[in-house]
DNA sequence: CCCTGATTCGC
DNA sequence: GCGAATCAGG
């Protein structure tokens, strides 16, 4: 498959929405996530994370590469590199780096977000959650591990309480569906006609 | 081990 | 330009 205009457009759209490369690749079909990532980089919209390191990493060579680099050039100019980064952040709910004092106010660990009730969440995300709750592993608190979704379902005061327990998304405490409702990346008001 | 994106480099 | 292999990390 080649990168037609439509495919590139879909790629940009999904990437802009915060979809993962593998999801995009799956949606596009015929490409791997590596291809998607490569294309993303080539398109120049790879700034999702801050790859800002003090200096370039030498990148450990995995294979015996005939690198005829006798280490000659010594960078004379450090190049301050101002990073304005005027990217259009879709209000990504990153960890609110609150001060230590501020954090100390919080009584106990309650990392669990509010249940999706009155919250305005995408209907699709809600539907996905509702569906995933049917296939949830329904783990108890003791059964939770680092890679089980820790989304609570039901009332803790009831015996109908359990945790989702599905495979978590990389790095996140929840599975994909619950990540979708826990972190609402973009405004739910996508269309308002006036 | 699952996943994520980032980078390199032969094609 | 493309993307597999690889790196680096959660």
C-alpha cells in the first residue's frame, strides 16, 4: 500500500486525535505501526512527546556497523535552541505537576477518577466502557497487578464491586476503554451549531 | 511480556 | 520516501 492523500489525511487526523500508531495502522490497513510512525516523522508532526535531551544520543549500535566516524567534529557552537513549541495542544490532561506542598494536602491515595455519570463523555467512549464491563475480569482489589485495569465498577460498599482488570494501556492505569473515559483528551463539544 | 513512540538506515 | 529493525521507556 502506498500513502495516498486520503490515507495520509486519515493518518494526520487520527494522530491529531491522539490515537496510537498501532491503532492508526490497524485502521489504515496494509501498514504496520512502524510505517505509521515513520510517516508521521516524515510529515514532521512527531512532536507528541518532548524528545528534548541535552545532547544527541549516540544510539548504541546494535549491529556491527562499519561506522567510519573517527570522531572528528567537535561541536563548537552549542546552539541554545529556544523551544517555543507553539503546538496546538488539545488540552492533554497530563500529570498536573503540582508542588510537593500542594500534593501533601491530598489525604490519601485516591487515584481513581470519578465514575462516568454526570460527566460529559463521548457517547462512544461510554458505550465502549459499558461493553467492556461485560467482558471485564471483575478482579478484586487484591487481584490487581501492574497491568490490570484499575477501573472500579459498582459501589465499594456492595458485593457488586469489582475492578475491570483488563490489560492496561501502556503506562496507564486503565485499559483502553477506561483510559478513554478517564482522560478526556479533547472537548466533548465537537459541534455546536449556532 | 504487553504496549508506546523514536530513530536509524538499507532499500 | 518508505518501513523493518531496533532502541528506549511505561
